[in-house]
C-alpha cells in the first residue's frame, strides 16, 4: 500500500480511499481517512438512517476550505458494481437514478467521492413516491439559537405524542434540530407535506412567540421556522451520523428526549461521536418499531382548510406551480405592486 491510498473494510467490504492524508476539515485536522474510519465506527446507526434510501452527496473536492462544493444527485458513471441505485422522480417530472445505500460501505464510497454530507430521501427504494419518514426541520432565525430550537422540539414532541405518534430527535449539526417520525408508506409527498404544514400551524397557534410557518424571511422575526418544505419531493435532511460542512466537523447526532436540554451541537463531532455512541448506544435504535398513521394530522389539515381558510403554503422556487398553491410573491413586493397599481 502506498501513501497515496488506503483500504478500509466495513461489514466485509473493502473500499479503496485515495489520498487518505488529504485534510477535509483544516480547522480540526480531520483527513479523508479519518472520515472513512469514522463511518466504520458508526456504521450500524448510520445504516439505520440510510438503508434502502436514495441519497444525494454534498461534495467538497478540495476539502471544506477548498473553495468549491456541489451536490451530486444523479448516480455518477463508473460506480463500483456493488453500489446500488434507485429511480426517483424529481419535481419537474423527470426521472433519474440516485445512489441507494444498501450497506455501510456505500458511505465509504461517498468519502472517496469527497462527500462531507449525506442527504437521504424520506423514501425507500421499493417505493420512492411514498415517504416512510415524517420530517420536521426546526430552523433558528436571526436572534434565536439552539436553546430556542430545543424548546421548539420539546413542544413538537408533546404534540406528536398527543396525536399518538412516537417522535425522535437529532441535532442538525448546526444550530437546528430535526424531529422524525417513522410512518406507514401510504401517503404521497403532497399529503405528507400537508401533514407537516398542519403540525407546524398547530405549533404556531400554541406558541406564536416561538414558532413561525412563514416561508418569507421578512415575516419570520426572532422565532423558529418550522420548515415544512423539507418534506417536499427532492428535499432532504442530512442523515443521522452524517458529517456536516462545518469547521468543527460536527455530526447530525441522534439524542434522547431526556438528554436534549443538556446537549450542544458542538458536543458531536467526528472525534467525539464514536466513543459517545459506544457508551450510550443509538438513541434512534427503536425508530423502525412502530410506524405511525398520518390520519390525525391530515384531519387537522382538513379542519385548517375548512374552518380557518388555511390552504397550502408556497413551494420552493424551483418547483413547478402546484395545485392549490398560493402565489409565490414576497409580501413586501406584493404590497409594493399593489401600491403602484
């Protein structure tokens, strides 16, 4: 073995890592080989988050400070014969094949491709049109931070539990939190997004000083944005145990609800997570045990529409215009245009 390559084995699969000494995270000295060994150490938990899911890669060929990065969604040419793919349909209606994780070695292949973030779809390869994971992204806005995200997540846990669901939580790797619920794969992306909108609106009603559902930044204020569009087709959150593109090499870390008030995002890095996982076990170990129904949330959405006149909310700008969607006009621009008219 030359110094320009290394071979790392996980679950019986050996993966070649070229330029293993290349520094991916200069501030903390984490190399490409360090990343590969990290994913070996967290393989079981990582696979729980990724198994069977199409995945996009956030790639940094020159490392975090290398000056450029890009997302790879379509499976690149020249895949090893053991790396699987799955067909997905994008918002445009076009289809494509994305890398699909079927074994832990796929994460090592992603390291070889200079990926610093792994972003799975909320679907499995057997049915890529019906999500099996409900995702609520709690995104702190200017003037708020992780403490407010914790408070917001705790409110979300209480509401979801009240509705008969079993929620799980993980750090985003930044200032926010991700709340996840395993669901039966019976509903479309439109329906699951509608369920998340209903959840977010109820949280906003209960705690209007803490939550906002406004898609427009100018209206959010110093609150936690419940990002419902992370449940739209082709929108993805970082996987549990995925590294993030932060100087400290933070990780999106599953935590138990009882631990949440005592943690901070910087607690969980490539250097610290393997030992923490070995000591505490995977906080998401039981995630797949009790898939929930969306009936209660969809009934809530019906009440919002019929009793309160609250229909759909704007989709991301790269989506085609969706049925029932309101105008995608920034409120201040709409007021300006009305004044000019």
